[in-house]
């Protein structure tokens, strides 16, 4: 009788462990399909002819906002495409429209971001454009919808709001708090 009672307890414990372990198995979670925003958001046009990469809304210490992105013409038919406009949460991004030849790239960022960015010279087809947009109390760490309007249609992404990257070696943290 004692071994039957022990077997019952062991069986119940095993079934409980199995039931608890399978509670979350196969569940669809909100984060299962999200990519970390470390390098910005990415998307391709519906037909795959143009792509946007590293899409991030950048807000500097003065509160000025800009859109950082890379747009790529990857059309196999060798067709030029035009980036007509960009909107962040419904607000127009100030920038020059650009025509992208096949395998050409357009890099957008704030004036400061472009100044600190290493730029390719005599290498392929890369253009740079300064961007800015009104800061409607953007909170760093938040997300905003961004719509790129190309001649082939719209590309929509959700971009993270971030501070500009610090230049290596220029930011020093105090290791000991100051006495007051």
C-alpha cells in the first residue's frame, strides 16, 4: 500500500511538472516577432525594389530631432527610384528628395550626425542628406511610425527614438559622486 501511495505521489508530481512546463509552449508572444532596435528599424517595399535600414528618430541634448536612415535601391530591373518624402508620426521630415540609381544608397541623418559619420569617397553610389523634423515632445526610448514615400509606393516602419551616438572617448562618467 505504501509503494502504491508513493507511486501516486510521484505520478502526480510528474504530471504537474509536465503541465506547468507546457503552459507557455507554442504561445505567440508580442516580442517573438520583434527585432531589437539596436541598429534601427528595417523594411522593404512590397515589391522588394527599395529598402530602408537603420531607421531611428534621433533627439539631441538641445531637443532637436532628425531622422537617421539608409534607403537602398535594390531593383533588379535597373530602374531609378525617387524618395519623394518621409513622415514621422504624420509630421514631414525636412530633407531633399533624392533619386536612387540601381544599387545606390541614400544616407540621412542630422547635420551633426553626418559630420561625425565616416563617409565613403569614390566608392559606389552613396549620397548623404541632412534631415530634421519638429520635436513633438519625443521621449527617448519610445517608438514612432515612419512612412517613406517612394515613386513605387510607401514603406512603413516603427522607429525607436534615441539619443545620438557618443563619439568614443569623449564621454567620461564620474566614478565617485561629488560631495555636497
